[in-house]
C-alpha cells in the first residue's frame, strides 16, 4: 500500500528560491509541494482552506517578521510543522524561531537531500537542525555576549531608529527610499532576534551598539 505524500508549503520572497525548492522537492516521490507563497498574508489566507503537513518558511518576508509568522502559525495551526530556512545564522534568530514553534532550521546553502531528510524527520514529530546550526547554537551557550555583525548602513539606521525618527524621515536623511529603510529595519530585527523596534533599541543599548 502506497503511503500518503507529505504535503509541503514553501514560503519565500525570492521567486528563484521558490522555483528551486519546488523543483528539488518535487523530485522526491514522498513529498508534494501543494502551494508556494512570497508573503505572509497570502499564506495565512490559504491556511484557512487547505491542509498541509510542513511549511518551509523563510524568516525574512516582506510583510511580516518570520518569527512572528512562526508564532502565529503555531498558535492557530499547531499540527503544522515548521522548518525555518534562511541565510541568517544568528543564534538569536534560531532560538526565537524554536521558541515560537519551529521544529527545524536550515541555511539556504543546504542540499536538496538534507532538506528532504529534514522534512521527513520533522513530519515524524522529531526536530532537525543542520550541522552548522548545531555548532552555532552550541557556541552561543558559551558566548552569551556575542554581538551580531552589522553593516555600516544598518548601524546608521539603528541609531536613527533609537532616536525615534520615522521611516520617511530616515529615508530623506540618508537619501534612500522608504522601502530600503524598511528592509534594513527588518534585517536588524532578524539579526538581533527580536520582534519589534522597541525590543531592537533595548537590546542595542544592552549590547552597547548605540
């Protein structure tokens, strides 16, 4: 008797990443990619009407912090297993994802074979973290004061955010678009492992980044 396929949803804001994941996962006979989304809003709308087993979730979406997406899915759909997929290897982000329900976390340099293994393991009720993530988490235990690396632009925006300056004002001051400012703000929130600007400023002060 043929076993039922694992139903998977892929969420990522890069079309090429989505297409690559859809293709590679589609080559496994035990997995069915039923939907792909590039933002959280469409994902949540879809979860009202379709059933899925596993969500492969990018932690940096255009409309919502990946940690918050994970938290919301876990609260409303506790049966769905979530795998975080990102270029970010910051231990704070990984810990926040785990805290909010993720059962696995992989970096985007992962092989198709390992991603398939992770999906199967998580579907069975276990957890899965790539070797690099295991090392990062282990190191963070002994280095609790580790400070994320910020770009020059991120540092500039962090300082302005701490001063209570709005996105349009920051954009005008730095001669960049408001969209670019928001992208940097999201990246800062992800890197610092927080969920909003207030927490971002608080941890930046504690870490003496501002």
